[in-house]
């Protein structure tokens, strides 16, 4: 299966509600276009930083993976992350001071497998939702807002698209810095 080939048709009737089917279609397409931007990256470009403290492409991919897992745990499974999950996903969620440990020199294949695994868990969890789960209001104490799962999951897809734009910029900066 070609992970970079976009499916240009969103199927309906796969889950309990068309809104869930639609969001799953959006999330799948967002991931496919992320794969298109990163496919065949070499280790140098993957982990390159424009300047100290800046995100690398690998940091942004770790963030996308962490968002998948964190949103699934908090919003779909409706639980707090375990200590192990917190340790594994919080560096990628927050980046910042964790950037040095997120630059691991792992190859692009590692990130692609992690992206596939995190999305599979997310999509499997989404297919089990009922329409009422999708629209139920949740209060997020740490942000002092009310939202619903539909918005949270839309935001996860929006966040990936935003970071994919950053990946494209980093790639352009890398090529400019390594012209010679």
C-alpha cells in the first residue's frame, strides 16, 4: 500500500455517525499528506535544526505522534495518561525544553511506523464512538474551556496540518543552507 497516495473519497456509513466518518476521512488525508512531505527524508534533514532550540522535522513528527496518543487517551478513552504514557508522550506534546531529547537520530522509517501505529489506535478508538460521545460537552480544567470531542479531534487534524506546514518550511531552509 502506498502511504503517500491520497484517497479522494470519504466513505460514509462506516461508524455510528456521518460526522465521525467525515472526521476520520479528514484525519486520514491529513496523515497521507504528512507522509508525502516526509517520505524518503535522510537522517540529516530529519534531525536538522535551523538554530539551537528550534524544532527539527523529527521533533514535529514526535509532536504529531504524541497528539494522536494524548487525545485518544484523554478524549476518547476519557482517562488520564499512565505514568509510563506521560513519560513517553509529554516530551513530544510540549517540545520546548525537551527538543534535545527528541532529536534521536532515528531514521524516517521509525517515525513513519510510529505515525502509522498512533493513527491506527486513534482511528480504531474513533470507530467505536457513538454520535452522542462525539458531541458531549467536556470541561478542560487546565484550559478553562468547555468543548466537545468533535472540536478536540478537529483540532488534532488542524494541528497536524499546521505542523506539516512547518515541516515544509524547515525543508526549504535546509535546502537553502545546504545548497553547496
